[in-house]
C-alpha cells in the first residue's frame, strides 16, 4: 500500500466567488439602475411633443423603440398616443390593440377624413397609453394618397384637429413609420416637431442615413420648418463586441448633441414581448431591455427641459446685450 505524503505549510487556494463574476456585476448594476429610476423626479413640459420615429433601413428596432419608449413614458405618468403608420401593424400588435381589417384605423383618417378620435383605442397596458392602429388597408394608402388634396398634410391636419378638442392634454404623440420614404413617412414628417432615429449598432449602421437626412432637409424647406432631428437612439448594442463599440463611437462623433447616453442592449425579453401582445415594459419590466428603454424615456424628457432652459438663457442674454434705443417716443 502506498501512502501519499501531504505537502506541509500549503497555502489555501483562493476559491471562486460568484460575487466577483461578470453576471453578478451585471445584476448588481441593473439593480442599481432600477433604484435610480424609482427615485427620479419626472417633470413634464406641459406641451404636446409630436415625435416621428423613422429609419428607412429595416431591422433597426424602429417599431420596438416606438412602443417601448411610449410605454416607458406612460409608466412615469405621461399621456401618450402612438400612431401606427406602418401597414404591417406591428406597433398595434405590441400594444395589444385589435387591428383587423374591419376596424377603423389610421387608413380611414388619411383617405376618408375620419376624425382621429373615432379610431383611437386604449392599450390594455395603461390608461395613459393610446393607439391609433394600422390595418392591412394601409398597404394601398401610398397609391391612394397621390390623388388626395394636400396629400402631404393629411395626418397633420387630422392630428391638429384631434389635439385641439381633447379634454385631457397629451404629453406625447409618437408616430411609427414604415421602413421607406414614401407618402406615409412624408405625412409623419409633416405632422411632427421632432425626429427620433434608431440606429442599429452593427455594420452599415450609417448606410442610408444621409438620404434620410436629405429628405428631412427637404421637408423642413418645403413642408414643415418646425421639424428637427432631436434624438438618435443606439439599439441592439452588444458591449462584448468591438464592432458595436466602434459603431457607437462613430455615431456619437457625427451627432454629439443628438445621441442619447442610453443604449438599448440586445435582449431576448425585448424580442419575446410582441408575441404576447405586450411591450417589454409590461412583459418583463425588470429586464435589462426594459430598464434601458425606461432610462431612454427619462432622458428624452429631461433633455427637453435642458434644451428649453438653454434656449431661454440664450434669449435672455440676447435681450440683455441688445443696445438700448436712443431717445424717447
């Protein structure tokens, strides 16, 4: 029989601790971010902000961003209307709103002059979350709009009428566009004050963006001088890849003022939620994707306040530095 002699004065080996693992650190960070969101002081501007969400490049998280930003805003007390201008109707689906062919929809507003009030439905997620749904009929609206009077302003006219007769003011109107630059998207641009562009953190992220911004400049010149690019949101971000980091850096270099600090990570929960007719805020509000969208919504609210204060300060400074008129009247 052999006896193995134990080594003397052996130092104990360091044991692996789950507290030091990347997953544990990520969970701790997520918990801390949730706590910050619970204590954040939300102050709405008191006016209705009309935001169009657009990017003609498909698969960038446009509709996902629309519904989750809307649900996040509603969760902090804002009253939000989502206008689904995409014939696929994915925003209507995600908000749990019926949009079968026999239901009055945004198509009827654009083509048959229905009042928006007659088609708006309340999402089961929140009484603060409203939706003007899309139906399959909208697929033919591009062709039908060509012969309409004031075809580029159909949505703006209907929306102005709707907002003017509301008993309770809306804080946000968010318009989800189809992934193209046709008459539906032009109607959305003509109706909005702000443009939000989601950009995927992958190769070719900036492809087609110059064309989109060129269209925006044309809209500003000929149809809607109020429209401005206010927000760029980085989506589908995977911090483990160098590519995602490079894309984020490049977009921030091109648009330092417009890009939100918040980035939306790739998330299974975000992808799963629409199949249950829900936003990720309702489906799993504690998930990383839901927390990120809530942070983005808070940033959208607070950035407007900062912009307004800066604009006011600039105006005051301009008035103070203006030379006084000589002589009395």
